């Protein structure tokens, strides 16, 4: 498989992890930080904006996983790259939102 497919899988993991807090807060009816608020990533957007942003992140992740290369499930390098992207995004998001939200 081409190297760029593994990069796409890693980036897909970043998008999938980023979609979770936006989607969950949005469907819970809570305002949450988004890139569309002022200032971006610090200010809070409406629940509707966060639901849409979460879905967009999931869609991008999906397209990167199934539209690039030949993704195979199971214990494969492809799954490892998605998981690594999720892990790195989760750690970065926890650090960022912990600072912004004062936790």
C-alpha cells in the first residue's frame, strides 16, 4: 500500500476523535468550543453548530478511511494508524479543552 494511505488513516483518526466532543456536547444541548466561535477554539458555539461540526469531522474521517487505499479491519497497520491518530488527537484535545475550560 502507498505511504500516503497510512497518512490518510492517521489523519482520519484525528478527525474521528475531534468529532466526538463536538457531537456529544451538541446533542446534549451544551455550548462548546469550536473553530467557528470567537476566538476560534476558545469561544463557545451553539449546540447546533457543534452537532454539524461533529458530523463533518466524522464524514471526513470516513472518506479518508474508505476512500484512500484498501482499508482492512482487524489487527493491521491500517487500524494501528487510525488508532494512533485517535490517541494523539485525544491527548491534544484533553490538554487544550482542559486549559480552556479550566479543569
